[in-house]
């Protein structure tokens, strides 16, 4: 009986972990994505280099990187290595990388 409960507890913890990861996913609505793309195209920025930083969703950018506002959108953007990156200003984590 004890072995059965331990397995059930492990499965519950595993499912809780999966839920926590899913909760961190950022979903940008198509309308919002269109606003962001159009604004970024009209307001081009010079590309910056940040050695040692990989452009992946979830990567936190250093405080030295200046983030730029997109009107009516809670996220900010910056161009790194000629790729536009959308960033959560509260956590400074990348939420989307545009090609």
C-alpha cells in the first residue's frame, strides 16, 4: 500500500510541474501580434549584440539592455542580432522572438 501511495504522490508532483510550466507560456493574440509587427516595422531600432545571451523564450535579458515600448501592449521590444525580441518588462524575460 505504501508503494502505491508513493507512486501516486510522484505522479501528482509531475503533473503539478507540467501545469506550472504551461502557466508560464505567453499567448499573444493575433490582433495584438499584428499591432506589434506593424509598430516595430514603423519604429526600427538599431540591432544590439549581447554576448552570451541566447535568443530563446524564457531567457532573461540583462538590466543594461534598453527595452522600448509598444503602445497599448504590456510587452516591450528590442532588436538583438537583427531579430526583434518581445520582452516582459517585469521579469525581463523573452516572450517571443520574431524572425
